[in-house]
C-alpha cells in the first residue's frame, strides 16, 4: 500500500472511530462499571467483530448480505433487539452501594465483557455495508490482496482501540464521581440505558 493511501486510511479510520455509536456507549459503560483498565476487554471484543466484518467483505459474502433483504433484516433486527435488551438491563440495574455489589460489578469476568463487545459490533449489518463501501477505496486489485487487507485491518483496529480506550473510556472516568452514591449510579444507569435503546431503535428503523 502506498504511504499516501495509508495516510488517507489513517485519517478516515480516525474520523470513523470518533463517531459515537453502540461501541462507544458500551466502552463508556464498561469503564464506569468495571474501571478504565478493564474496559479494554470489551474493546477487544468489538475489534474481534471488526475482523469478522472485514473477512466477510474480503471473501465477498458481504455483497450477498447487503443484497439480500432477508439476511440483512434478520441481522439488523437481532442487533437492534440485543442493544435494546442491554439498554433495559442497564436502565433497571440496581445501584451497587455495598462492598459486595461494588466488587461484583468491578470484577465482571473478562470473557463476559469481551463477549458483549463482540455481539454489540457483530450484530450490525450496516457495518458490513459500510466496509463494502469503505474498503474498496484503499484496495488495489492489481496488487496482492491479502497484505492490503491485513494492513487495512491492523490500521483500523489499532485506531479504534486507541480512540475507544483513551477517548471514550477515558472520558467516562470523569463521570466516576457520580458512581459514589446510589442516586448518581441510578442516573448514569438510566442515561446509558436510554442511549443503548436509542441506538437499537435507530438501527432498526434507519434504512
């Protein structure tokens, strides 16, 4: 890949990562509940989903998903339902005020956070459509494809990890003072719950 083309990829990938979405909301929620450092597990789950999306597009399966209304809608509504479920669960979550509850929240298993991040990004068929439009801009068919896709995947993933962890998870740290009492936790749970539901609804209704 030419250096100038890679710089364009770097710029585009950065702008895309800074765009708020379900992944950003999930990252901020994890950072508030489990801490800045442990929020990386959810972020890594989201990156695993990005790898799957890139592979799907690279193999040409993405074209089939994008051109099949049934397949697209099944994935779209499943993703929307999952985000709404996360939102309702967050909205109804009881404040963790005793030491045992706080410890349970802070020590959520890494695999649980990873899996949630994976599904948040994976059940988003619009990401496949986006990559179908995005990736060809940085792929030259007259050059070996595998190295190019590896460069694209590595660049996009590294950018997204840095933005998610140091911007969105880092920003959430400024709200941690509100988690010290039940009232503050309840407000944050409802705010993030509503955000998850809104993103889920948007995913379902926007075509």
